[in-house]
């Protein structure tokens, strides 16, 4: 994985976003012989595949695991198992549904790093300000650098994607714009708590409540996970996700108030242990609430392809992001890029 500065020569495809969807698409495109530049405003790759170190512990504070349901992801899971990167966690946290859940050895960020490792040009810490159409393709305008490409694949949250296209003066087809504008996202708060002793999160190491509303007996949380069960910490490093409903209702409150309230609500999971350290993370675009109606991805322009992809196009799960990334790459390859 390279991380370069300004670019003079155009590439076949610019991929906006170094999360699972963007990295998956970039890998598919490079395997098809295209030159690709991936850009992301984050300090590292991964997006919601996020792992943070607190003390000697590591916390997955975005996605906690991924579920495999369809055949496309099954083949990828076999590759990851062969690389020693993933292990099956369970087949349901509260009850079995037959679908395997996997955790990533070393934390969820390791999955993104695995995908990015062999890519030729991945640029992090680059905030794109606008996406513009040129006479022969596209230009991504960023502070101190530009990326020129024959095609662009955008995997950022749809509201951010539309803002970048608007700033660049790109007009979308009237049949495409309205359903894109209807795509919305639920926010989420993640509370990370490092304990000096073992917590009380039961086997298999996580409890999952409703995706939209928490269990009324357990306060604001929709998912509680002890990272110790994944080998990331000892004795306990607990990640607690506030529900979509609670996070939406409380989004505008100050961090210190939210931190204190969530920490107080989390104490039932601590047992006799005390808190060594805790941190709060905001996820504004945690999961899409509404989806693109036709699934997988949307191709806006065929001559100089502009393709939009992400979990809003194939379901609010890691599997959806992976499938959409592959579909987005296929849509680009069907267009006329410089390497065609």
C-alpha cells in the first residue's frame, strides 16, 4: 500500500473512500488491469472497520463482527480463513439463526489493512472538496492535491457524495437524484470502557438487542460486546453501542454529558470491576436507514463512468458493503475507462 502526494498523470479509476466497499472495489479493478487511486479523509483505512487502542487493550468501536449469508461473501471468508485473519464467533448472539458471525484477528481494522496491502495507490488524510467533470473524465479536488481519472467510484455516505457532486457542478439525471436524496442514515454512539477486572457480558461475549430500539431493561444500548472474547484485551474491554433511536434523539448534546450518562447506564456490565479508562466515539453515518431501491450500486454515466456504491445500495451490513463494492467495480469495467 502506497501513500503518495500530488498526482500528474490520470489513472483509470479514482475510488473515493477506503472503507470495505471502496477497498473491495479497488482490488477488483486492479485485478482487472486498471490503474486505481483510492483516497480517504481518515488517518487510516477502514472507515467503520475501526479498532482503537486504549492502554494495553484494543477496542472494535465501529463494526464488531460480520455475518455471512450469501455466496459472494462465503468465498471471501474462505480466503480470509486461509490467511488466518478471521474466526467464527457464533451463529447468533441471543439465539442461533444458522448464519456464522466472524471476528477479525487483531481487530476489525486488520480486515481493511489486508485489502489495502497490495493496492498500488491508497491516500489517507486527503479530504476531497469537490468532484468535477472534465473533458475526458473526472477530477477529485482536494487540499494540496488533485486526482484525475477516466472513471470515479464514490463509496462515501450518500449525503456526502451528493454534496461533493453539487460543489463540483455535476448535475444528476432527474430520475436518479430523488431516490438518492431519500437515502438517510442512523447515527450511533460507541462507548469504550476499559475495566480492571472481568465484566459480566455473557457467553459468547456479546448481547444484541433490537437494531432500532434497545431492550428497556438495559438502558440505551443496542449492542454490548467484550473485546476480551476476541483476544483484543484482558481482562475486559467493553464496547457499547447506543441504539439508533437513542443516538438520534441525543445527537446534539455535548460529548461530556453523553459520556457520563452512557457510562452510568453501562455499569450493570461491569460486575465488581472498576473503570480504568473510557472514551466516546460518534458515528454520524453508522448505518443506512433507507436504501437505494434497486440494490448493489448505481451507474450515473457510462461514457466516463461515475458509479455510486456502499452499504446503502445492498444492505446495512458488512456483507452489503462487500457485495456493493464488487458490483461497483463491475459497473465501472462495463464503461469505457482509459485501460479498456
